[in-house]
């Protein structure tokens, strides 16, 4: 589990702030009440002095320090009861001055002991959807609404096999997973939909996923290389192509083809193979067209290191339109 690094840093900071705010709110409430119920301040004074008193007991060379400490604890329990009664008597809830956290389990620290709390995991997953670049698609195109009914006859059995394989890949995804997929097929057959479905599952498992079109990716490299504003944002943008635990490059073949874009594409594909990071490449091109368009060093990797999934059937967008008309 690695999550997106920027998301992690930001969310950890948010938890820190949340924790501090909860503390502050309780403190404000407590000081307000001191003005109204002065006895409260005295009781709190006694309670907050407990640590010092224990130190004193230990330092005094007392014959039976355990006993003294137990007495102190008993006294504190009584004070706490007294304090609660005092609040109630004045018309406040007995826990009015307690620190109220959004998450009781981790007291808004994001960690339950050394384990990350579920609440922080949830935040990271939501942030992961956003930083994947396909938050919108993930909401609407997932495994639940991916239907095999759109694939007829021979296409159906084969597509079922492919979908099952991708489901398994997503469900079992972990830091050791290394598997690349080349999804080929005409437009409207579900390549992007299935990529989005896989992305969601993998993000839900706590991994950093990035989706990009081939046009978007080469555009980012061009902006970084030739753009006027070579800011840190651009640099971060392309570095994620080499770091995301799952990268989906959609619509290969729609990018402008020149030496620069080809070398960027090669570099991302090759580096990710060397780092054993999973990559999906989707394309409307046929294998033959890929061969004609790209150099040997790219095609040998796409055909050698990727599992090809060929999508066949009838454009599902069209099928849906026809069904709606019926
Ligand atoms: N098997 C499917 N079940 C339900 N909807 C699908 C299926 N495959 C594709 N679609 C829908 O059809 C449209 C086109 O699919 P898409 O994945 O974009 O095709 P491709 O990327 O292969 O061109 C999208 O709206 C998608 O949600
Ligand atoms: Mg597509
Ligand atoms: Zn929590």
C-alpha cells in the first residue's frame, strides 16, 4: 500500500489540523465555563496536578508508593464524578468540556496505534479517485455496471474470460503484482470502461493509479520540455508516469507522432517494465497498425511484455442508443 504521495502528505496535515481544532474547541468551551462556574477551575487544577503529585510520591522514598498512587486515583475518580455533577447542575451536558473528535477510534490523528485508521484510509481512497485523473469515470463506469450481454455469441465467452482475468488482477493487486495489458479493439467496445473499473478496485486497495490519454501524456512531456512555465507542477505531473503503481495509457495512436513523443512513450513504457510497475495501454489500432506506426523498440515491448486483450463485438454506445429507441 503506497497511496499517492502528495495526497498522503496533504491528508496527514489535514488530520493534524483536525486534531488541533478539536483540542482547541474543547479548551475554549472549558475556559468559557470557568467564567460561569469558578469551582470547575479548582477541580481541573487538582486533576491536572496529578502527574506532579505522582512524581513527588515516587521521589519522596515513600515505603508504599503504589498505595499512595491508588489513593490518588481514587480521589481523581471522585473529582471527575463531582465535576460531571457540577456541569449537570448548571445545565450542561456532563461531557460538555470533553474533546469531541470526528473519529473516536483514532482521536482524529489518522492512526490507531501504529495502524492507519479506517477513516484516514477512506480519505486517501477518495483523494486517490481524484488524483487518478478519472474520478468522474470511476463513479459511472465500474465492474458493477459492466455487462457481458452486449457481446454476442463467440465474443461473449471470450470477453467473459478477459473480464474475469481483469477482475482477478484488480482484486489481488498488491505491491508485488506485475502484469501489463494491451487492450486492442474498435471504438465503443468497453476498453475505457474496463480500465476505469480496474482503476477503482486498485485505488480501493490503497494503490496509486494514474489514468491518462496518450495525447494528454505526450502533451505533458511537451509542456515540460518546451513550455514557457516549467514550474514544479509540470515536473510533478510527468514524474507520476514513472511512479504510479498502475498507469493506464488510453487511446494510444491518437497522439501526434514525432521523434519527441515517440521517445517519451518509449521511455515511460520501458522504465515501467524495468521497475516492474503495471501498465495498461489501450488502443483502437490493430496490431498491424501498431507495427506500422511505432518503432521496433516500442512494439517489441508492447507485444512481448504485455498481455493482449482483443475486444470484439458491436459498438456498445450504438447498441445502447438503439435499445433506448425501442
Ligand atoms: N460491457 C459494457 N457494459 C455496459 N456498458 C458498456 C460496456 N462496454 C462499454 N460500455 C459503455 O459504452 C460506452 C463506450 O465504452 P468505452 O469503454 O468508452 O469504449 P472504448 O474505450 O472501447 O472505445 C461507455 O459509455 C461505456 O460505459
Ligand atoms: Mg476509450
Ligand atoms: Zn479514525
